[in-house]
């Protein structure tokens, strides 16, 4: 019974601690940079202009370019009409 009550206290405490740590200015700057990068990629994809350097950073695997091309052909995801 005691072990269970400790876990109930430790898990939420760790979650709160992680949220506080991940909101530190250094982490916030990296998240903002990543968000700006993904926003630029999304805009390029909607205009059908793909910068090779951006695509190299975006795609860790060579097959993902094919998946994005297929989504664009099917007009799914961010390529859906009206998006």
C-alpha cells in the first residue's frame, strides 16, 4: 500500500518538473526555431516549391519524399483542398 501511494506522488511530481524544465528559455528557442522551419516547409509544399536543402533536413529517410509526393497527388493531409 505504501509503494502505491509513493508512485501516485512521484509520477505527477516528475511530470510537473519536466514541464517546468522544458519551458526553459533555451528549450523554448529551439522549439520556436523548429516550428518556424516546419511552417516554411508547409508553405513551400502548398506552393509546390521544394528547396533541396530544406527537404534534406526534413527527410531523415529517402522514402519519405515519395510519401509526401503521394499525399500531394491524393490531395490528403496538408495538401487537402481548402487548407
